[in-house]
């Protein structure tokens, strides 16, 4: 007989279960077409149980944004543990491009952004998450540039961080237009490395 998890752990696991199911439903059907009943069925629980965890679909999609933000901040924090940030990123360029070019993830991200353009509450969540990621990205740029960063104006650091985000976010959007984009990783990787050196090399 195994010991059950404590209530907080169980609740967290249930929340993650709902978020995974909702993400799948939103990818497949879109934010408005996906019903709470469909999310509940995918999650393997009752709609009532979901309403005990989340107020509504807005609450669920906000939680997905926050979860993705935490994941991205964690990845940046891992990079910051490296002695040579640029070299680490150059070594993982193919993987980073491939992850950014997954059309299923792009479908969900674009669905979230489209809803955020109409929904002030969700827009606030997206903007807050983006601000956190941008600040950490600027820290990463400064770390990679080392002492050379001190000679650059703040606007230059901000610009480099924004373009770094645009490179990978742009690949995500492009994967919807070109579903076979991930097959072009060998062609894109050398070019991406040159661009990373421009943005991150002293």
C-alpha cells in the first residue's frame, strides 16, 4: 500500500492535469470552441471538480501562461549557471530551433495571444509574464557580454534581448505557415549561430 500525497501535492497535480487537458483542447478546438465539459473529459474528472480548481476558462488559460512563464524563466536561470552562456546556446541551437518550430505549441501560443488582444484580464497576465522574461533576458545578455556590457546604453541591451525573443517567437509563428519548418533546422542552425554571436558576443 502506497502513501497518498498530501492535499497540497494532490491539488497541484490535479491543477497540472487540468492545464494539460485544457492546452490539448485549446490546440485542437480553439479557446472559445473548447468547452469545460470537453476539458473535463480530457482530464478524466468532472466539470464540478475543475470549477473547484479554476473559476472559468479565463482562469485556466491565465494559469497556462503563468506555467509557461515559470518554465521559460527556469531555462534562462539554467543558462545563467553556465560559465560561457554564448557557447552553451551555440551548442544547443538545433534543439532550440526545433522546439520553437513545433506547430502544436505554436497553435496554443497564438490562440492565447489572440485572446489576450481581446481580453484585458488575460492581456495583463501575458504582459506581466513577458516583462519578467524580458528582464531576465536582459540579465542574460549582460552576462554573456561581460565587461563589454558596461560600455553599452541600456537601450542597446534591451534591443538585443527583444531581438533574441523575436528570433525564437518568430520561428514559432512561422511554423503555422510552414508546418514542415522543423525539417529546415540543418539549414537554419548555422545562420542562427551567426545571429546569436551578433547579439551575445562581446
